[in-house]
């Protein structure tokens, strides 16, 4: 047997298991936190109201009452789950679990959350506009188009961030 | 053995005896939508022509639905007459002899020439139906069915060789109910004995006229051709001054926008006891006999039968009482299933005031606080609610105001999750996979 032959070094399994485990734990913890009534009432609902107001800014003739956006022709209730928080939590969990420096994680969390929420504002504004003017395609855009875009955006953000800020072994 | 299946799109040209006649709808021709028990709309429906109901009175969903070139007639004289004319037209069509019996034949894929087509029971359209007017301006298609008319999702009716004018050439006399499927395109006036339902996105170039049941709409276009559009007739002034018991009262209402001569009459409610309206001049004269709040509608009818109306409230006070004014003058619209809060205030009398509903009723779910004038609660159903609020001051003098409170339909759409359960699962798996992918590529 030639001594030049190299034996492929197996990739360590442990960091991968740790990543997946941390991802799951972070996800569960964050979901548990927002499920608390006090957090929901004092943070999530007010935040959702802000989201509704933000989404109404580019729209004409839209009034916002609480989480309800309404015009003379259409109304939209921005409920829990419509505020982008769940998607942001998933992305944040992946960033927290991925091996990187704390500074990189904080940067990633900030960029990721802002990006997802900004995209969600655009989503709500376009959905409201479609609801007013093109009701027949509202559900399609709501369910198919925007979900795909949100998933695509989250994955893209995570890959770009992890590729750039991964903490490589010494 | 190789077998070849040849799919044929069968276009059947049924040679019926051409029918060149006219069907008169009477005053019902001015209605895009006419129901017997109710008219209910969801979404951004556009109706060209009047929307009416009689003998029922419920018309809901306008807005968000809009009426173009017409008005809403809720069991008023116009709607009643239209229903009478509809019945006449319905019976006339029913009495027309059939030229072709299409019982059991699906209308999809057929090309028909003018004629009277009959179905003993129900009629079904799946796909496209073509009506060939043969270039005749007087071509007439009558479809008579013993029970239902149903069109499938995305089906269509189109007219060819009509010179671009399909108005008043097609009538569907339906023995029970008609349902146009989602996204259907339809041509012709539907005259149904019971109900008519236009599901989401169904559009029709024709009237939807139901004799006994409801017309249900959901984001549709009802284009009614041949509508003689009435001008907007405005009854003035916007409000009438209050009166006092024993003091002669003279006030004249007028109308603008109609064709003279215009007649005035009280179409709902009643004038204060002791007052009368002169139909030819609109003069309200007399001496109020009893105190109280009187809410009534004065309708002006011009020479062409076009109408306009306005709701008035006159408060007749006891001698010596000041005028008590309620504010605001109008109530902002609310939305069903959404909390509503509005405070009514009173001025002009001796505080404190107490508040009460003098006429009509607040929407179910809303209540009036007698001490503060606060209207609050969560309205349960949409609609237009006429309610008169009365304020009574410390010495018993009263003032009131009539309000038309619009409760918009329940939230038409929930915002919906940014990601539903499936979306969240997909993103979870993809994030984990992406993390592992990057770790592999970077040899972490």
C-alpha cells in the first residue's frame, strides 16, 4: 500500500449535533417565552399594533385601530402570527445555535430581525392593497407567494451570515 | 392493439326556431340586483343599476360593495313595484312555449341560436356556452328550467354575432335557485323564483332578480345594460328646525336634480302630531300638539318616477324649553367584531343630561350609557342602523338627533400568519440543513 494514499478524515459529528440541538432548544425557549400571557399582552400585541400601523403608512385611506387595518373597502386584522415574530424567532434560533462569536451573533440577530420585519411590513401592505383591488388573488399571494418569499429571505440571510461569520476551528 | 382516443370538443349547433321578440321587465329593468328576502354582499362587488329588496328589507355589504348608476331600495315603493314587475315578467317567460328541450344536456360546449330552451328540472353549465345572435338586433334567448341553474367554476357564457350588444337578449327563468360558480362569466338576466348566489369572482352581464329568496354576492361585477339611470335627487334642507308645542310651524322642503313636477311625501316615520306636508309644494305646516322627538323620511318623486329622500328629526319641546343639541352630528362607522366607542354630548339645557335611545335601535352588541352618553361595545353584525338618541336635561327638557350608524362587515380577512405551520416546518428544516451545509463546506 502506498504511503502517499490519504485516508479521508471523517468530519466531526459533535459540532453538528450541538448546532442542531442548540437550534431546537433556542427555538423552543423563544417560542415558550412569547407564549407567556404577560409577554404576549405586554410585548407581542403592542408590537403587532406597531406592525399594523407601519404597514398602513404607504396605503391611502387606511385607518388603524389596534391591530386592525381598515378602509372603506377592505379590512385586515394583523393577528399574532402575522407579525413576523415566529419567522424571526426561527432565524434567530439558527443564528444563536451556529458556531460564531457573540459579536457576530448579535450583528446577525439585529440584521435578521430587522430584515424579516421589514419584509413583513411590505407583505402586509401589499396584501392589504391586493385585498382592496384584486381580491381573487389575495389568498394565492398570501399563502403561496409571500410564504415562499419569507422562507427564501430567511434562508438567504442565514447562509450569507453563517458563511461570513462562522467561527472556524483553530 | 393500439387504440387511439380522439377527444372531440363537441360544438353543437342546435337549430331552434329563431325567436325575435322582446321581454319587458318593467321597472325591474332598473335593478342590477333585486332580492325577495335579502341582499347580502361580501367584498368589493360593483353593481350597475339599483340594488333592492322586497318584501324583505335587509341589504348588507354596501359598502364594501358599490352601486353605480342606481340606489339602494330597501322594501320601498320602488322595490315593491319592481318585484311586481319581476313576477309579471317571470310568468310571461314561463308561459312561452319551448322550441328545444335540453333536459339532461349540459350547456357546456354548446353553441345555441335564438330560441326558447327548456329544462324540465335543473340546468348545468360546465365550460363555455356560446350564444349566436345570428346578427339580429332582436335576437332573444330564453332559458327555462324547472329547478336550479348552476354554473361550474370558471364556466362562461358568451354571445357572438350580436353587433357587440348583448343587452336584453338573454333571460334565464329559474324555477328555484341559481348559483354562478367561482370566476364564472355570465350573460343574461336571471329571474329566479327563490335565490341567486354569485360565488367569489363571478361576473355577469345581466341582472340578478330573485322573487322570494336572497341574492348573495361575493366580489362580483353585475353589469346591467339598458338601465335608465335616474339623476340624483336631493331633498333640502339638510335638517329641519325643531318646534314647540302650540307654536305654529312652517317649513318647506325642496328637491333638486329631478324633473318637475316633484311630489313630496313621508315615506317612513311620522311627522309631529299636528303637522302636515303638502305633497305638491313640500310645505310642512301646522301647530305641534305634543312634545317629543319625531323621526321621518321625506321622499321626493319626480316626473319620471325617480326618487330621492332624506331622513329628518324634529324635536317638539314643551313651552319654555331651550333647544338641546346633541353632538356629534354623525357617528363614525364601526366594524363588526371590532370594539366601538363613541360619546354623545348634549348642550343647551341644564346639566346633568341623561341619554336614551328614542327611536330605532343600536346595533346588537352596542349599548348606550344613560349617564355619560357613551356608546360602546362590539357590534356583532354589519348593516345600517338608524337610531335616534334623546338627551333629557335636569328639568326635563329634551333634545334628540337621528343617527345612521354604519357597521362595516366583519373583518374581511385575517392578516394570516407570516408563515403557517407548514411554512414554519419547512423553514425549520431548511435552516438546520443550511447550517449543516455551511459547516460542511467550511469544515467546521
